[in-house]
C-alpha cells in the first residue's frame, strides 16, 4: 500500500478513487488535485512513481487543504461551540437527534439508535388465569 501524508491508500485502485481514503479529500477535490499535478486519474496507485507521489503531496500542501487530525479537531471545535452556546443545533447534537430538520416520528434510526420498545411484563406474583 502506498503511503500519502501518513495514510495508507490502496495500490490496486485508480488514484482518483484512492485519494478519498484521506480524511478531508473527496472525489471532486481528488480530481482537482490530479489536474493540478498533471496525473491521469485512471492510473493505478501502485503504478505511480515516487516523483509523481511527491508531486501530489506538494499540490495538496500548497493548496492548504485541511486534512486528517486538523480537520477532525476543527469539526469537534465547531460542535463544542454549538453545545456551549445552547443553540438548537447544539441541543440536537447533545441529545443525539437529527440536526437538520428531518422527521423523527418514524425515521432517524441512525441517530436515535436501535428501537427500544417498552413491553408489558406480567407480574410473577399474579394468580394464574385463563389465557
């Protein structure tokens, strides 16, 4: 596996599809980086020379793209700010509910977690009756 900016990216995939393995680089940013570096997006990552890899790293650093730890820290600071000012979005983040206006009556299982139903349990001391 090739190593780019401390992240291992797969050798067998196209470089255009391998760059998004780095946190902070998506498909469109990947295409822009490869255009600026002058590298064909269809080449496999394993086929790149060391010179091409250093050129890609140079393009990423020269464009001031925020990546990995810095980006994660930035996102966490934004969420912490929303929580401290007690705004609506911060409260939704705190409660683990959808933030952007989605309905919660039926959907939003990703945010709310597994469905918890409150079932009826029979009293063990109750006398046996017809069932």
